[in-house]
């Protein structure tokens, strides 16, 4: 158990930067490894998840040198990876698993992949179903749906796939397979999901075309190395932003955050709730919009979160639920059933943690309902070995009347290793 106590007259004040975006860091390693030439990646997130991706490619013969948060990737070319000598371990990283299944399905060798206990319980059929239609050969547990899995790469053919769920990981897996598939691969989305894969494929020279919600990929003979700057991760920044949103007298500036429009739903919801959120210094770097986020405290009101905005804030829903406990009225979150197949069942985890702390919240099949304004008390809670649940709970300790004791916060290293230090750096005494 680790105890958190931040009671008393404090607020969030100052200026800070957060670590590089996890989604973009993964994709930079993947595409840099199969490009021709040397790719330089600056502000890389060296959390556990992204390092799993790095180690996977090192196991397949790619030389990757790391100096603090900068990577030099000496790419092997689009079909130059070597068959790994032993199974590839993906730890807790669902992004690594789902994207690599797509890439490996088009490689001329077999590879076995596995993960930790949590990842082993996460379904892969949403990715494997379209990959099998493309010609991928997969063997694994429970009707070939769960890790460990063995992928026998071979001749793939393009397909047209209409997304039945809103998942950037599924879309990205299909597109990575499409690099080595004969003919056109088309993905049609009902609602736009984060488009970092499309942006980066274009930057590396892939034969990709995007029109509205239709993405078309043609066989690509070569990718060309390019330099990548990874913006700050808005999903990590969300926790510090939330702290400023719920603590009176707060005034916080977070610099160089990625503001890709498929990721900024959290900021839109905060604005609807009444927070004072301003975007400064907007600019484009390598196809990704970047800027500074300035937030000052203002009393909050309840909102309904549903529909098209859900894919744009799916990772931020746990912290939105905490914010909602301090918003006047009833906040309703719908259409977020995807949370049930994250690192844990995040709907269940959020309801359990916040209920233990005194919140008036109950879960639904696809979301939750939260009553506010509700004082939070404190108590002993589980993190469910989920980094976003652990960080949400630490932010909650800023407003609880009593201490909060969390069973394990080590999962935070997956996405934000310096989270506690950064949070403490912007806590100020009124």
C-alpha cells in the first residue's frame, strides 16, 4: 500500500511539459524499423509499453540506439526483418500486440507473441478476424483469439473492411498488414478514431489515401526514413489538467501537447463543463498539431458524454468520471463499452474506486452515471494494475478529506514514469 495525503489549502500552479505521446512513440518505432535509412525520434516516451515495442524490433534484427528520450532507428526495410529466435514478449502493451499482429501477418516468417497476465486476458479477435480475411495464419488459445499466438506470415491480399467497433488499434493493424498485401486495402470507419497511423504512414512515404472516413492502402515497396518529433501526450496531460479543474485557485500551463483533433475530446468536454481552457501557440510539426494548454479553475457543471466524441476521449473517461464528482448535477457517460476490454474492465474499476472514496456513481453496461457535487472521503483502494486507474486515484487524493491508500501504483511506469514528481512540482500552497 502507498499512502497519498494532499489535504488542506492547496492548488495547482505553474508551467510544465509532459512525456511524449504513447501512441505516436509506438508507431514511430514500428515504421522506423521497416523504413530504409535512419529515423530519428525525439521526445520518445520510454515507458514500459513503448520499450516493449523497441525490444520486439531489436529481437528481429533492427538496431535501435537510445540516448535519454531520443532514438536512432537503423531501419531494415519493409521486408527486412529477421525471424525472431524466441517468442516476442509484449508485457502489458495492447498497442504493441494489436499493431504487431498486423505487421507480422505480412512478414515471410513465423513468430510467437505473448504478454503478461493482463494482456493474456484481452481479446485479439477484433484484430485477427480481418487479418484472417487477408490471408493471415494464426494459431493460439481459445479458438485463436487470445495470446500466446503464433503468426505465420505469408501472402496477404487486400480487403475492404467496415469497422464494427471504434478502434484505432484495429484500423492500424489492418493498415500495417496492407503494406505487404497485394491489391488495395480499404478501411471504412463509422466514427473517426485517432489517426496517428495514417499521418505517420504518409510521412514515411506509404501509398495511403484518406478521404473522409475511408482510408485506402496500396502495396508499398519501400518506406523512407524520416525524423519524428513526438508531442506531449494529451492522455497523460489530462490528469494534471483535471487536477487544476477540480482545485480552486488553480492556474496551469502545459506546453507542447499534441492536439490532434481525434484526441482532444477531453478538452471539449471540460469546456462544456465550465472549465476555462485556452489553447496557445498552435503549430504543425510533422503532420501533428501541437500547442500549449492553459487551464484556470472555474466551478463545473454536469454534462452527458456520448456518441461520436467517445473515440476522441476513450482513455480519459476514468479522469472525466472523477471530475464529474465535483460538477454540479448528474453526469452521464454512454457508448463507452470499449472500456470493458482495456487493461482491466475500466467501467468496473472506476466505479469501484470512486465508490470506495465516497462518490455517488454507478456503472451501466456501456458507461456510468455520476452525481455531483459530492465530497470524497478517502480509504483503501485497488489500482487494478491499470496505470490510468492509479493516476486517477492519486488525483482524487488532492480533494479527499482523509488519506487515500493504493495497493500498487507501479503500473504508472507504463505511460508516465515521472507522474508523481511532475504532480508534486505543480502543487502550491494557497
